[in-house]
C-alpha cells in the first residue's frame, strides 16, 4: 500500500471509531436511564429476614445498574398499610410491593394458592413449579386482572405449627380452641378451632391472659423474638398449611412495561436471587434459634397422625368448595396438584432417603 493511501485509510478508521464513540455514550445513557421506584412491604422491620428480602432486591438491582435503577423500601404501614399494598400497586400509588399472596385471599382465594395453602408444595417444589411448570405464566395471567406483574421473591421454607398453651394430641383437643392463625383458619375451623385474627404485637399478651389458646407465627428465628415459649410452651410441627410459602414482588404492569428490556431482565433476575438468598438465610438461622428456644423451655411436639389426616381431609373438602367459587383457583390449584404428584414421587426416592440417613447420624451424635 502506498504511503498516501495508508494515511487515508488510517484517517477513515479513526473517524469511524470517533463516530462510534460519540454514538455509544448517548445510546448507553438511553439503555440505563435514571429510574427511582418505591416498594411498599407488608412486613415490619422486626422480621429482618423476610422484610430484608425487599432490601436485598433493591441492593441487587442498584448494583446491577450502576445505581441508575433504585428502589426505596418502606416497611409495613410507612406509606401503605400492610394489607393494602396490592391496591396501591394496582392503582399506581406505588410502583411495587413485597408481600405474600394469602394476605389477599379475601379478594380471590387464588391469591393464596400462589403463596401457600395447606398441603401444597414445599419450597423447592414451588420454585420448580413457578420456573419450569408453568406457574409464572399462570400467576401473571391472574395478576394481570389487577394490572400487576409478579415474580417470586422469597421463601421461608416449611413453617412451624405454632405455640399451644396445652398439649394437642387429637382432633377432640382442638374443639373450641382459640388460635391466631392466617389463611389456614378456614381449614382449622372445620376441625373445631376458632380462628382469631390478631396483630403480631398483641399475641404474647393474649396467650398470657388466655384470650388465645394458641398462635402460629413463622418459624424458630422469627418466633424467638416474641418469647412465646414463656406463655405457650408446646411448640408443634409441621406447619402443614405453609410448606413452601412464596413471597412475591408485585409490580405495576404499566411501570414494568416502561422499563428498558435490560432493566426488566435485571429485576426478574434479582427477584430470583432474592428468593434463593431468603431461603438460604432461614435455613442458616433457624437451627440455632430452635436450639435456643428448647433451652429456654419450648417443648417440641409433632402433630399426631390423626390430626394430620383430619387436616388433609378438611383441606381437600375446602378446595372443592374453592374450585366451585373461583375459576382462577381451580386453574392454578389444578396445575399445582398435577405437579405435586411427581414432585413427591421423586422427592421420596433420593432426597428423603439421603436426608433420613444423615438425620439418623445426627441423632446418634455421629456428625
């Protein structure tokens, strides 16, 4: 190549590179605009693990976008009452919420099926159903009727069955028992329990005075903060009504669609990462909390087979009623039920036997 031709080519290349650089800067700015959202949580700050899921989500989103997409997290009641966050997101009062669907079962019982209902799936099963079993499509088909997009954003794993002032050995022992309980009160009432709604801050005094006979909360880590073992020492398991409660990030549909595709992807990925983080944290902190509760006087008790069987039967009866009244519940629960059969077929082959062997070694102090 001649010297003059070489410099002409070099000049052209340099000009092209400069032009590309000039175009890249505004293009990058357009793909990462400044976005600031508010998130209304249904959880108080005292429940640091489950409330903390909202803060974890915000942290992941901010870090992935160099601080250009920020989410300010507000605890229950700070800007929206805890059980009104769905209405706030639907109306566009806030951009998103962090909550559990069964709080809104009064709107449609399908909300509960998307979170946790008695004898549904465990945490891993719910994750499998959502991400590979069609659950994401079914849930967002339902959420769309509220002008909302939703993604799983946390899980506590199987919860405990609650605190009782006296031993519960049979269904007869449940008759007339006043219990603070959530969605599962609809099932417990079929067994003779009197569901008694009550905020968390009032439960201890009600148990101490006998206004309540029993109360369920979450699990060892969260329960320990409330000191229930001092006034209701019998700590039952499992919480068959919440085998794998899914926490959701709910987002205004229009707000989500306004986001650049990259931000939509970041938000979805951050929700999935938050789910994994919350589950991992509960699995880490619950063992220590359980040992401390027992040392402080809690007496661990399993629900008897009689109670479990009666609860399973009552749950199925209730679901037949729900399916007749809610087409959305029928569709969602039908999908979960179909997957549940195979999930527990596989679960009992490898996972259960692996865990059972190591659990035996733990009881023998061999670990």
